[in-house]
C-alpha cells in the first residue's frame, strides 16, 4: 500500500518574523533568531548555555540525547554576545526564576504575543528550514541542521514551491545552445540578455562534437 506524502506545513512569513523581531526585547529577539534562523526547537532554546558556544559554533542538545553543532549566523551570534555581556557566561542564556533554565513553555509564552494567533515557534523553525533549503537545495544538509533522524521528517518542514520544481527543468535545459533549436527545426529564441560570446562557444562546442561523430576534425584559423 502506498502511503501518500504529507504536504509541508506552512512557515512563518518574513513580515511576521521581522515584525516580531522589532517588537521584542533582547532575550525575545534572541529566542526568535534561534528558532527562525537557526531552526532550534523551543526545548533546545530553553536549555542553551554559553558553555555550549565556541566562537561562532554552538552545540545544541536535541531530542533523544542527540547533539549537533551549528555555525551561528552573524546576527544571532552578536545577540548571544549581548546576552552574555548583560548577564555573564555562568548561567543559561535564558535563566529560570528559581535557578536552571526557563521552561520550554515559557519560551513559547514570551514569543507568542509577537507572532500573532496564526504562527508559532515551530512555524519559525519551518521558516529556517524552507529558506535554508531554497538557498542551498540540499535537503540532507537541512536534515542535519534541524536534527532530524530521517529526511522524510525534513520534507514536512521544507515548503518546495512550484518555482523550485520549475528551476530543476530550467537548469537541465539545453536551450542555452542555439544549435538545439536549429536541430529541432525551431526559430532562434529572441532574448534581450543574450551572451553572444558564450552562445558562440557553446554552438562551436556542439558543432565540433557532431563533426567528430562523422570522423571529421574541424580546424579554426
């Protein structure tokens, strides 16, 4: 029996994330970046400690006692440095009222008013996954980034749009060489951004390859 693939869940829109960032405190902004940029779960955000940071690399303690190391983006790194400057490196980044670190539910409670009724920390995590995938096109890297045990789980987080799928065909297309249209009996494509030199070299390479099929060697003088 074939199990239908579950569609990706929606990610927090850029406008929502930016608005939340502008309205938050230092600690709330840092939490938001850890979710929306670094893709951390709220349990991972709550338990993050300065001892886990080594320059731009942060050690994240995830599900089932797994540990992954992530390279911080510049903005998240600088905000973590600000938090450390404010409260030192001995306590958790987000300390609890009675010692230890805040409860994961508190992380949700702090950020939810800034995200509005429709969006959550987890949709911010999906934002990190989707934007990261669209920039790299590497679902396996996104899997490791999020700390998933299988790529099937990652697919639920990554919203692959029609433009991503169309880009696959565009990248594989032979349309860059004029000779392909000629061979197919089509008129040359009219474009404003034609690279004459590049297309000439592509056509020449195609013509040279075809000549060799018939045992001919072309010499350019």
